């Protein structure tokens, strides 16, 4: 099971900098930085800010799940996904 969700597993696998690189490739790093400056977000951990960013727009979760999955090196596949792939 993913803890707490698939995006969090990818954030752990890629690291915050790796996820920010994916966001930058999509031309949305400025939007993420704007979210980080919001008063409620400022003191939250980057992982929580990323979760808010992914859930903030319709379709973002599915879109970024694919992009992050493509960015994860095979040796860093999150354990829940590795278990699923091994079972298939």
C-alpha cells in the first residue's frame, strides 16, 4: 500500500529536487513557487506543499503521477509499485 498516496511514494523516490525538476520541465515551477509563498504553505514541509500542488488543479494528480513515474529510475521504484509489478 502507498503511504499516504502514490505521489508521496514518487516524491520519496525522486527527492524534492527531482520532483521540482519534473515540475520545471512542465513550465510550472513558478506556479509551485507561488504556492510555496502563500501564508498557509510557507512553514509546511516541501512534501506537503507538493501534495497541495498536485491536488490543486483538476487532472494534475493523474498527469503528474505519469510524469513522476516516468522520471523514477528503475532502481528507485517505490516498494508498493515494485510489489505490484512483481505480482503481475
